């Protein structure tokens, strides 16, 4: 979350990490994972030398230079035989979404391949597309501290985004009402005025119901809508379908609660802010549901006002990516045919489609892949297929701190440098701040991300042209050149530098950054193939909810101690959170005579998994819903998720309403009981 931290280094070794009270993000608070970075960085399992998988399947150490030479050689072979696009690069959540990922994008384009993948195929890109379609920007952190009502949709900010939660709590202190919409009780709910338990996958119906109420009651901001939006007539006509009775049937939320929520919003227009969590992206209707949510905020008139949804301005910095010079769009970026918006808006190839290309089911073969900072065997849907696809490659390189489930499939494992072993630029667009994090330690022989891509590029003969900078400091200076942000000042500043003053109500003087220059309640379909002009709600195909032993499985609710598959090797965390469990409502457990800690089997269309049951109180989760966290190597929930059940616009997988059967391990005991 880019929280400000202070690190103490003694004789070249980190000794302490504390929150930096002067830093505008986090203000000195850090989560358990912040201090645990020490244990992660000096962990005895950390890989300190490159490894090569031998014919007998065992990994042997190999000198770094030799590893780079062999990898470059294999890349060249694939390129000569099949073309550069048969090689891809993939970066994960551990590297963030700016500078570090741009090295990989730059490298793969310089090689001549359009195929860059990242965790973006399952995170963030869907909301990026949705927000940009409606208003042309993504606010990240809405102006919670000055809001009247804060709607938190399918997110657990208290655990997942502590800096944003601080803003929410500031708002609450000033009287803001917090509403949490979630099928389960969360830590964030402690602060909520209203907790709305919703059937996963049905948020779209609730949003439209709220929109309908606001319009029917004339409680929306009609002046703003008239002056600054397009498509309102169609939007209003469509909203009429969502009467309270229908919405209640669809979402499982009572008519009273829907009314109460609608009235709360109506009474507090325009000071409405929202947080749209990952759960919305992991629905098969994700982009459109989020478009509807963004539209709800906009008809309230909350765009770019204090207490609403700010329109951030970005610094005018240089991009390391080569899309302007080497677009390579004619080379069929993987997934761009099926999910053109994913490519158009985020320049992302679909990592789900990549698996098909690896398995020979794409338009051309993908035979080589370099993965850094990701662990897709545990984090991408349909884990069995991911494993099979990655194992089938001619070249798989994994750069990581540890031998992960993904690294085990690699031909070469390259040791990674952690975030404290690099220097990089950070931007906080909602605060208009730029900051520089410093390299504070070094492990002999371990190359950071920039050095690694540069080394490979040098070996392949395009280093001089595309990676000319001797080190990351030179890269940082180049990125900032001409931006007005002074590198020297940034180096000295611990709190970041404001790159532009915060301004509000910019739409009064400049058009919104959409094709029409207005908020687009409907999108111009001719621009976007396959996109309904209205953000329509398509009910998820199944509502089994508690019928016999059929359930909807939501996956991936975050734990405070883990970050996806990371930190599982931190002993004190493992002790508190030792095993994956399946959460189940007490009434369902009783109905199926399942007791706490009992091992049960979960079966989906894709696979099956045995886990211990954790029974939640009847009011802590809706009946008919199961929840399992992701990132466990033993008990990988992505064995159950389906890579073909996707949002047709973003290509994102359904990870939040997977239909499953729950079975007792000995079925005869159910029959006799
Ligand atoms: N500690 C920790 N923090 C993290 C991460 C981590 O792994 N660990 N990961 C980071 C990343 S990459 C991300 S993307 C964010 C995610 O952060 P958030 O968006 O806050 O996601 P979660 O914490 O998983 O919370 C999702 C909530 O949605 C609920 N939910 C499930 N299905 C539905 C549904 O259909 N509708 C609604 N309304 N709710 C639903 C779940 O019960 C759960 O409580 O967290 C980031 N922060
Ligand atoms: N079922 C289900 N699956 C999900 C989700 C869900 O909710 N449900 N959430 C999805 C989401 S939102 C996301 S963002 C993805 C995340 O998916 P991934 O990006 O695959 O995330 P991680 O498991 O955190 O993998 C990060 C890897 O990088 C390594 N690493 C740590 N620091 C560094 C570094 O500095 N350099 C390098 N090179 N490596 C480093 C870690 O050891 C770890 O192996 O998971 C997705 N998967
Ligand atoms: Mo994510």
C-alpha cells in the first residue's frame, strides 16, 4: 500500500522497521506484514543463487552469468523458430503496477513480443476499464474524510487498505455514515452504520435499485446530470426495471434494508463516496456492475467535489513502456481479440488466455515465459490447468525470493531482490504526491529487477538501445526529466513532494476525459465492440444458495497476515493462521451435520478440495455461501475456480460466486443421520 516506513540499518543489515509518522500515507501505522519484511528478507529459505532444473528434475545452483546466457539462448531459439511473440513476460502483485512492471513491458516489446501479462488480469484492470468508461479516471481513494455517506462494496478496507481506512475513520469522526455491502461480517463492519448482507454476484441489482429510487424520488443531482452527463434518458428508463421487490428477491437483501439505504443516500446527496472492492471485479458481470456504481456516484453529483470522488491529476513523467514506439498491436496480443478493452485501456494481455496459448489452443504457440514477483499456480483460476500449461513450456524462468509452487515448475529460478533492495518512484495520485523509496540494503550477487532485464537485454543484443541506463538512479532521473519534479529534492524528502496543487470541480473548466467530454451513463457502443451501451445487470446464472448441498463459493477474503501467497513462511503468522478453512454458516452446518474442524470435500465443475470447516454464527455470513481464502499451497482454492467462467468485457474470472457441492467425507454418515 506504499505506506511510509523507517528502516534502521546497522553494518549493512536491516535491524528494525517502523511506521514513519511524518509520512502522509499511513501516518506511522503499519500492518503486521510491514515489520515482518525483516523476517522475509533474512528468511533462511530465501534463494541466494540462481538454480537450474536438471534432467532428473532436481535444482542445482548455476552461476548467474551462465543462467542469463542460457536463458537468452533459449529465447533466441524460440524467437527464430516461432517468432518473438511466442515469448511472454509476466509480473505479479509483489512488484506493484508502475516502474517495476514497466521494465518487463519494455523488455518484451524490445524483444518484439506484445505479450505482457500481470496480476492485472485478475485485479484492478476491470475497475480501471469501468471507471474510465464512465468518467475517464479512477479516483483510487475517494474523499472519505469529508463524505456524508461512504459505501464500501465488497471490500474489507480495515485489513486490506489501512491508509484508506484511516481516511474513512476520519470521515466517520466527522459524522459520515458507513455502509458495508458484503455477504460476510468483516472487521470493517465494526465501523458501519449499516451492514448489508448480499448474495455474491448480485451487487448490480442493488446498485440499479438505488439508482431507481434516487431518480423516482427526484433525489439525484438533476443540474449536474443535465450539464455534465450523456445517456440519462436511456439510463432512467432501464433503472425502472429495478423495483424494490425485484431487487430484494435478486440480492437477498430485505425490502426494508434496501429502502433504508436508498433513503440514507438520498438524504446525503452529493457527499457520497464509494470504495469498489475486488469482489466486484471477480463477478462475471464485473465491469458493468462497477460502471453502474460509478454512475450512481455521478448522478448524486459527487464527481470531483469535496467529500465525493476526486479526479486525480497525474504527474507528467516519462513512461518506460514502448507502446508509442513499438505498439506491436498487429502481432495479436494474447486475449486482445476476445477482450479488446483489456488491451485498449490497460495494455494487458489476458493471463487466463495465456494458458490456452501455452497448451497449443491459441492462435499461435506461447513457448517461453519469464515470471517475476508472481505465483500464478496459487493465484490464477483453474490451478491444475495453470500447472499443466506452465509445465509444458520450452522455457520458464521464475524470479522470486523463494521456491514457490510456480518456481518449482521453472527451468531457471533467479533470486529476486526485495523492495528494500531497489530504489523506485511512487505516486499517490489522490494526494498529488510523488515519493522515492531508497535502496537500503544489498545481497551480494542478487540483481534487482532493472539489472535483471538489462542483463538479459544486453545478452540478446538490445541492451544498449533499450536499457542504456547504468542503474536505477539513472532510470529514475530519466523518468522525471521534464516533469518539474526535482530528483534531488525527492531524494532528500521523506514525505514526498506535491507535484500539482489539488483542485476540485475541474469539470467546470475542462471536459471530463471521456470521448464525449461528459460523464457517460451510456457508452458509445460503436467504439467498443460487444459492450452494451448501458451497464446492464445480468443475473448470475445460479442462485443455489443452500439448496441441498449446493453452495456459492466466494474465494480470497484477505487475512491481515498474508498477502496472497506471501508471508506463509513467517512462523509467528503461521501459528495464528495455520491452515486454510472453508467458512460455513452455522445453520447450513447443522443442516448437513457438519461440525467445526471437520474435514469436508468441496467439489466444483473444475476440481475438488478437502478442507476443515470453520462454522460462522448464523448472522456472520449468509446461508448458502461458503468462503475460502487463496494463496495456500496445500489447499489451493484455485483448484476449484474456473478459467472459462469470465466477465465478457474484462476477461476476469468469477472468483466470488462459484457453484460448488459440499460433501461430508463419509457420505453414508449423512444418509444414516
Ligand atoms: N492483508 C492483505 N491485504 C491486501 C491483500 C492481501 O492479500 N492481504 N491483497 C491486496 C490486493 S492485491 C487486493 S486486490 C486487495 C483486495 O482488497 P478488498 O477489495 O478489500 O478485498 P477482500 O479483503 O478480499 O474483501 C472482499 C470482501 O468481499 C466480500 N464478497 C465476496 N463476494 C462478494 C460479492 O459478490 N459482493 C459483495 N458485495 N461482497 C463480496 C467478501 O466476503 C470479503 O469480505 O487487498 C490488498 N490488500
Ligand atoms: N481464488 C482467488 N484467487 C485470487 C484472488 C482471489 O480473491 N481469489 N485475488 C487475486 C488478486 S486480486 C491478485 S492481485 C493476485 C495476486 O497474485 P500474484 O501476483 O501471483 O501474488 P503473490 O502470491 O503475492 O505472488 C508474489 C510473489 O512474488 C514474490 N516476491 C515478493 N517480493 C518480491 C520482489 O521484490 N521481487 C520479486 N521478483 N518477487 C517477489 C513472492 O515471494 C511471491 O511468490 O491473486 C489473485 N488470485
Ligand atoms: Mo489484487
